């Protein structure tokens, strides 16, 4: 299985560098010169890192064979993946998005939706829960609100504070698990 570690953003400068949204907690290990990534869409890759540098808090990558801004522009939005067998299987400190997507989101024994995505953010990560009505609800991925993740049994237990499902829904009128809307 493959693990997404970055998404390519806009070109930077005229020499083919691109900005990337980092989706890994180990960028110093993942983005070293010579590293080859599987790319989605496949027509954009594979890509091999030529150089990596930080510009303030933005990672800039240059890839072999990408030498102009126009070439870099064709990579915008591409996703960079590594093979999961490269990962430390003993890592108990967190979950990868592919492990969480599709798990039931439960409040007590009530199923309130399914995990649709994991947004990795600078301060805290957010789980995206797709409610049965199709609305997306953003849930802070912190122990107080997500006390249990049980991948083996296929669920995430949520203990949301009152109003969280209303405030963090993509539509202000979204009904929460206790609402009769």
C-alpha cells in the first residue's frame, strides 16, 4: 500500500521548484535528494527529488528533469506517495489517513458517519466525518474528543462537546447526533 506524504502546490521562481503541502511528520527523512516518489496522476511521475529547502515554513522541492516554471506548473495538485513497507511498523504514536478512512464514527453506540479524510494541520489534525446526509463535519483529532481509535473493529469513538457537530459542519444547518432535524 502507498502512503501520501505531500501534495504539490504552485511553482516557486523560474527554475522549476514547487511548493509542497507536507503530509508527513518526518519531512527531513522523506524529502532528501535522490528520493523517488510514486505520483498521482501517474502521467506526472515518477519524480525524483533533486533538492529540498525551506523558505520560512514552506518546503520547496526541485525534481530531476523539471527545470522551468512551466514544467513545474504541470505538477500542481499532484500527490506524492511512498511505499508503506518503508514505514516503521512498530509506530504506535498515530494513524495514517489510509488506516482511518472508512471507519465508522460513533458517539456512544450510535453511528454518526464515516471517516472521509484526515487533514494534517500545523496545530492539530482534523478528522473529516461524512454524516449520513452527506454533510462533512470537522472533528479535532485530540484525545479528549477522539478517545478511541479501533482500526481492527472498524470504528472511531467520539465524545464531542455540545454543538460541535453544528459548528463544524460544512453547512450551518447540519444536524448533530442528538438533534431531531
